[in-house]
């Protein structure tokens, strides 16, 4: 019974961590598309998102070339990063469940 509680708690922790980081990636993408007016708090939020998400995205930017469409650069690294994050999330959940 105690082991089942530990496994359930670990799975819940990994799930919450996954969704929070996914939300950070999506917020980073949206704030990079929309020019926001300068505000101290908005600047802090943008800086936080940059510090948290950009190192992860840089891993994929090194491997993927930037796609140039009609003179505009299209960065596909967030899509690949989200897919990879989902794959790792599922593998971790399976590994935690298999430990039961």
C-alpha cells in the first residue's frame, strides 16, 4: 500500500512538472510572437520564460536549420521540443509504473 502511494505521488509530480513546463514553452512562444509594451512586470515574466525555456530550445535549434519562407524565418524547434518533451514524459511515466 505504501509503495502504491509513492508511485502515485511520483506520477502526479511528473505530470504536474510536464504541464508546467509545457505551459512555459507555449507562453514563451506567444510572448515572442506578440510585441508587448514595456512594463517592468511583463519584462520580468518574459525574462523568466527566456531563462527557463531557451536553454532547452537551443538543444533543438542546433540540430534543426531555420526554415526560410518568403524571407521570414520559421523556427521549428518549439514543435520538436514539445514532441520530445511528451515522449520523455510518457517514458518516465511508464518507467515509474513499471517500478510498481
